[in-house]
């Protein structure tokens, strides 16, 4: 693949403006010409994000769900690696620099990193969970999402990845802050036995 982009970051957006605007501001501060940020607005027609003119903003005509939004981002991603960020989560101040450095120094298919759950502040240094945001993936081995799955979209992704031969490296670096306490999120609904 001929691309000067080393990392494409895909963010599906649906009604999380207060969180997403903070995430985009942080990505804007860290932005370099080696990355591309792709925000997929899943039917909200949120024009306030259009001020981030360094980013690629896709406005879908209706709410199709996260799997569809992830795949639309993958359709246009040009980076050597793909990273995923949930729109209500946050990244560390050295997220981009650390990942670009890892891409330059390691030739691994999957590069994992430590993350922290905002609910209990427990740092996970060797990520075993299925969260797609805990790593970046070489585009050539990155699975597509099963659009039949409307929630827990990481499960079929993880199954496909496990069945794809690949190499991995885990960085001893905290780069991602997972928001499990936002009311209405999939994790919050599951903890409170709410099906939506």
C-alpha cells in the first residue's frame, strides 16, 4: 500500500457530543501529517465537528449502528495501521507519539497497550479483553465488522482476528481511558440490565 499515513484512527459518533468534543480537541493537539482521523457521524448530522478541518468527517444519512460506522471508516482509511476509539472515551497526551514510535520500531501486526477503566481506575497492562480500542492493527490483517451485530461489536471482530495468523507486541504504556460509567453506554446498560 502506498500511503504516507502510518496510522488511521476511526471514531464512530452517536449522541456523545460532550465527550467527543474533548476527544477531538486532544487529537487535534497531537495531530501530525503521519496520521489521519476519521470521524463517522452515525446519523446525527452534527455539524459542530466540521471545524476540525484536518480530520475526515463522514455524515451518514441515518443511524446504522457502530459496526456499519466502523466499516465505513475502514473503507476510506489509508494508514498502514488502524486504530479505533469510542467517541465517549479519552486518550493519553502521548497517544499519537507513542504509537507512531512503536510503528517505526516494531514490525508487528498488532500493537497493544495498557488502558484504564474510568469506573475503577484499574490499569490493564496486558490487555486480554475484546475491546477493539486496546490496540492498533495493520490494515492488511484488520478484520471488518459484522454489521448484523448492533451491540458488542468487538466480539465477531475479536473472533476473526484470533483466526487470522498475526504477530503481537504489548507496550508497557497507558494510552487509553475507557469510559464505562456514561449512562446509556453499552457497558453501563449491561451493568444495569438494560437492553437497548
